[in-house]
C-alpha cells in the first residue's frame, strides 16, 4: 500500500503532520513555561511564601539573585524539554520518511540495528532516559512546582529547582535534598501549598485535671489571636482532644498565611502559653508540675 503512494505526496503529508506536531508542542511548552514563570514572580514578591522557614539572613541583593535563579531554572528546564520534544519529532519524521523503504532492506540488517539501539538505550542510557522522561512528566504536572512547600521522607522544605534530571528541595535548615526525577515521580508527599498557601496550624498541649478548662480555652484563644503570625480572617479554635491518665490533652488551632508563618505561629503560641500559665498558676501535665516554682503536688497513693 505504501509503495503505491506518490513519493512526493507522501513526503509532503508526513512533513505537514510533523510541522503541525512541532507547532502544537512548541505552543504547549511555551504556555506552561510562561505560567510557571508568572507564578514564581508572583510568589517571590514576598520571600516568606517561598521559604520553609522565614529568615532575614539574605540581603535584598541576594534575595533578588535567588529569584532570578528560580526563574532562570524554570526557563532552562522548559527550553531543554522543548529541544528534546523537537528532537523526538524529527526522529519520528525521519522514521516515517524511511518507512516505505524498510521493506527493501534485508531483515537481518534491520534486526541488528534494532538490537544495537535497544542495547545502547537500555543499558548505557537507561538512568538518563528514565530521569529525562520523569522530568518532563513532573514539569507538566500540577502536583509539584517550584516554590511549593512539601513534607516528604521526614523532610520539610520548599522546591527550589526542578531540573530535567533532578528535583532539589531546600529544607527548613537550608540543606539541599536532591532526588532523581525517576524516584521523585514515585514518591508520596504532602504538598502544603498545592491550591493555596494558607495553613491550619495547631498546637497540642496538656493541663492538669485541676485546671479550669474554660479559663484555659479563653487564654489559648487570646494568645493565638494576639500573635503577629495569625491570619485573623477566622477566630482561633480550642478543643479538648482526650483524657490521659495524668492530664487533659488540648488543641489550639489558628490560620496562618504560609507554612513558614504556621511554624512561627505554633512556636509563638507555645511560648506565650507557658508564660501565661506560669503567671496564672495553671497546673500542667507531668504529675501537676508547678510552673511558679516550689514543690510539686505529690501524687496520690493510688496512682
């Protein structure tokens, strides 16, 4: 059937389809790249949105350079992806042009060529090909993007860069956690900023059974509401979660603008609660520890 086709018409048809495929891929890759770049530029207007732990250690010049590096990394990645996809289109185009003539080649030669190609790709280039394909899939995925804050493998940090072969995560203590894309594609993680950066931060603490829970609730709500890291669009919430053998376990929860602010909010609430409980003489857990000092209440003989 292919032998009966007009060669010029066949070549023109294959070339036209290849040109259409190239134009569509170029449009899609450019569109994704522009959306990713616009998102990063919007995020980095406030450095806290792209840091697992807000800090003032960087100067304004260093912060601007970090933002430029993030944008440059995204542009470079999508440029490599575009070139890779174009190369694939060219290879498919060349194979399609030679398809009518394959029947004229000895079957032994075709088998040898296929075997050699498979061996080279399967053995020598397998890690590179796996990471390359995984990098392309991750780049077009909406589940993982540069600037996202993650919890993964016990690590808490932000996605600093996604190259064509590796994903780099900056943890809260500024270490770099580098993962090959082939592994990253199969990992389970919690994306704290997938849809928005707001986070419902909660702190668990305990008080003695002798404590007035109404007063504890009032204090905890007031402490959370007065924190500078609290998003005041909704009042903090207080719950009694369970009754342990020597204490009542409570939660205080409040909204924060970003995961980094949520980290600071929990620390701020804990610090303020300890101070207020000490001032008010509210007994806590651990066999009625007296925060004011002096001897603690002795446990009863039956405990």
